[in-house]
C-alpha cells in the first residue's frame, strides 16, 4: 500500500481548488488540434517557469518537457498528459460551468489531466522533493488520432535506454489501462480509366472496384489471439451521376491487442491489395498511422506499477478498478518493453463530442489519487 499523503499536499489540494478549475478553463480556451499544439505548449512552458521550474523546453515534436532532478545520462521516470484534442478548431473555445460540471470540447480528454499534472509538478518544485532517479513532467503532443503518438515517440527517442517507467494521465479514474492496442490506418485509392456512363459503358468503375475490395476485406475472420477489429470509416469518389468513376478512396483501419493478430491482419490487407493490382487495377496505399502493441515487458515490473496505480485509486475511491488494454501514449513504452500505465484524474462524459464535460467535484479526489502515485517516487 502507498504511504499516507502528507498534510502539506492535502492542504495544497484544498488551497488550489479554484486555481485548478481556472487553469483547466484557461487551457481549454486554447485550441490544440494534433500537430497544432504550439500555443498551448507555449502557455504550459511559461506556466511552469513562473512557478520556479528550471530547464523547461519544447522539443521538435512540441512536447513541453520539465526535467526535474535529472542527470545527463541517468534514468528517468515519466509522468505525462497530452496537450492535443480531437477537435480541428483553431478559434478559442469558451468553457462554461453549470450544475457542478465544466463543459468544453476536450475538457476531459485531456485538459483536466494536464492541469493536474502541472499543479503536481509545481508542488514538487515548491517542496524541493527528491526522487531515486530523474523525473520528467511532460505536456506531450499528438496523442489523438492521426497525431500517431508523435510526442510519445519523440520522448522514447530522446531518452532511449533511460526510461524506467511511464505513467500517462488520460481519461477518468474509473479504469486503469495496462496494455496497448496496436493499430494500422490507411488511405486506399483506386484509379481506373472511367468515362461517360453511356458512351464508355463497360469501362471499369473505381467505385465498383473499391466496393469489391471492401467486400473482400470484410470476408476475413478476425483472429482470436486477442481482441481484433477492422473498419472502413469513410469512402468517397466519382464525379457525377453520368460519369464512370475514375477514382475512389477509403480510410481503413485494423486494431488488435495481440502482436501476432496485428501481423495477420497486415498480411491479409497486403495480399488483398496485391490481388487487385494483379487484376490490372491501380491501387495507391498511404499509411496514415501506426500504433504498436505491447512488447516484452517484464511481468513483475509491470505488475508493480499497476499495483501502485490501483492502490492510489483505491485509497481515495474505495474501489479496486478493473484493467484493460487501450490505445494511449503508453503504446510506445509498452512496445519497447518499458512498464507503463494510464488512468485519469476526474470523472465526466461525452469524450470526443462537443458536449464533453467533467464533474468538478471529482477533481480534488483525482488530484489526491495522482498525487499519491507521483509522491510515492519522491522523498523530502
């Protein structure tokens, strides 16, 4: 079990209730689509520095990295929360509070978690705490969708061979993510000669060819080594009702929490594409995103981290929450054999919708949960 939280931190949580709410609102107002997190990154860097943080930098992936107690080649522990949201808007949002809830696109995924991480880093800085290794507090970029975990990948590259564990604050505190769901995402375009629907009747129609390919892709029986899914999310093509379509395209993905099953789906997809190319059909394939599955993580080390997280959640909710695999920033460390886990610091709903909300009363509990975990790595 984790040690009891120091009274100084409990007082800090109470003293900063409104500070936390205001910080969430300030962050929410700054648009941060994946690959466009610059303004939010600048805000975070200035905020850290104003509270005594030294050495804060923004890397080439737009991660805001606050190295605390780090040695040039020493090991590091990473605590992170992502700055990007799924929404493409570049105009400021207007968060609103009503009936004990804050409403705003991206407020729970992942802005509230980011704000708690920032306040935790400020507390550690103010108290001058020490850890057994270096600690990175990171406001990372590109977790969502086609962000393709760019921020997490950059951290793994820059600190290769030095990362002991990773904890990502994301989502709610009702579940712990302890495994990585891998995925492959593609844009597939088919091109044909097309022509006039009457004068050139008989020419190949790109839409018909694409429909046939989709039908073929949906004949595969999902392997059962883990949980595997596949989906065609969008299709488009053609010019007009009296034109034989010259082009058609789709967005296609498959996912699995099992490396072997992910490889099976990859092989089936590639063979399907080659089959249509062999029929003389022009097929262009663009890889849009690739997320790896869990690799060879030491089971004992992973269990130790999971239990720390579960103990922290149980300490303040009275519940031993369940665990599941998901697609998060932890995919990268887990794929490299580094123990990692992910959970959130609030409750709410409507994630990835414009009606997204968080329960403001859940924030002190969430901050204590996150604080209990983070402070377990430190001493005075």
